[in-house]
C-alpha cells in the first residue's frame, strides 16, 4: 500500500504516534489503485502535441504525468494530453527486485495491513 502511494517503505517514516503504521494507508489504498489505473505508467513511450517522449513520473491523484521529451525538456501533462505509443516492458523475471532495501519485519507489517 505504501509503495502504491509512492511513500517511503521505512516504517519509522510511515508510523503514527502510536508506533503503528498509518491507518490511513489502508483507508486510502482503493482510491490510489483506481487513480493509478487512469494515468499511463512510468516508462511509457508517449506523444504529447505531436512530440515523442517518455513518462518519468506520475501524480495519479491529479491525473498528471511528467514527460521527458527527446530533446531532454520536461513537462507536466494532464492525462488527456497524452497518447500512449508503447507501454513499459513487464518484468522479465531477472531477479533484480529481490534486492529491495526493506527488512522482513517491515515487509510482514505492511502485508498485515493489506489483510
């Protein structure tokens, strides 16, 4: 849930005064998941005003994406301005994601919140 909301996965940064992970993460999760579906994902090759670029960052709640164009200029665009030419490649199972900077206790705590 924290990852979906682009928050730190460090439990000390997403914990409330009580020491538990923010309850609002679970409450807001469905809204974020729905918003994420409306904006093309990072890595998508897109066209904006006839110019080709790549999405480097998204803001799902504002339905915006930051696009870097071939000339290295960067612009924040609304989803309506963006035409997706190519979606980013899916994971090919290389195993690189297994070296996450997160300990097992944190992972278990986050998983418990999802349930």
